[in-house]
């Protein structure tokens, strides 16, 4: 049995892909080709329901076309599906090569998010960002070199959240999703091994300084430089210690976060 919401999306997608009005019989045939077994009577009832909700419009006896509300619902459904597929692909970050690909994607997304948010940040956000940088600095001021991961991730998630570009906002949310925290944990170990954890504090401070000053281009460039360094450090660690060790490190952090 196909859930009602899934059948609605499937029927709308078939009608939306058509070159003109399409009837219940052709919709049933198209769904069968997709592996969905639904009777013609069920589809006819669904079409009457969609008509009543003004999602579809009958065209004489030729079949249905999408109404304005139907086109909007279909676009929203496709966006959710694309986002789900992107999250599924990101969930397959299992090797150091995957990590490098992710960092390079973040290098495109995060600078643009910062660029799009620098002009409209309010004083409450300024205080929050500067406090994050200060807390990060304090956390590394002791004898240890342990990176305060929550502060690092919160900084990236917060400073990219002010973008005025909804597409970039969605992409940033996916690239910085909690399901990828094991990648940040792996980066922590790499930075600790190479004794350069404190470099991120200075880089975050520079990004924050340009951002709160409203210098969008400089803030974006500083974020790009920061992510370039993280990528370079990951590549250098892999070259020095071997890809197998880097992959084992990522697997161990993934297992720890999933436990």
C-alpha cells in the first residue's frame, strides 16, 4: 500500500512531467514503470481529491494538468527529495578522500554564506560570535591542545546562518549537519597531531572581525583561507601517515559518535 502523501507526490510528478493533460490510465501505467502498483480506480479517486484541493485542473475529458498550487507543492516535494538524497550521500563519508571532497564543497558554500550574511548581522549576533571566539581561545589557553569541538562547530553553523540566500543556507545546513560531526572529530586529531590547533582560533577571529564590520568580501576570503588550510592539513596528514591510518581514524570517530 502506497502512503497517501507518497501517492500524492507520485501522481503530481507524473502529471508535471507530461506535455499536456494526462488521464488516470496513463498515470497508472507511468507509476507501474516506477514500481508502484496502484489501481486505476484508486488513481481516479486521488485525482478527484487533488481537484478538490486545487492542486490539479481537469481539461475536458483529456485528463489533468497541474494547478498553481500543485506546481508549488511538486517543487517543494522535489526539493525535499533532493535534500534527502544529498544527506544520504553525505552519510557515506567513510574515507579520507570523502573528507577532502566535503571540505572542498564547504570551501564553496561557507564563504558564500558568510558573504551573504555580513551586511545584516545584528548586535546580539555580534556578541554571540565574539564570545564564541573568546571561549575558543580560553579553552586552548591551558597546557593541553584539545580542540573545543562544540565551539568550533557552533561558530561555523552560526556565522553561516545569517546568509540571505536560502539555497546557500540549505546547503550550509547539509554540509554542517550533526551527522557529520565525526568528520570534525577526525580533523581535531589531525590538527592536534600536527600541533597547530591554535591556528583555527586566529582564523576564526579574523573571519569574525571582517564579518561584524560588514566587510563581506574580506570575511568570505578569510573563511576560504581557513577551509583551504584544513584541506591542506588533511592532505599533509594523509601523505605523512598513510591513507589507511587516516581511514581507520575516521572509522573510529564515526563509531564513537554512533555509539
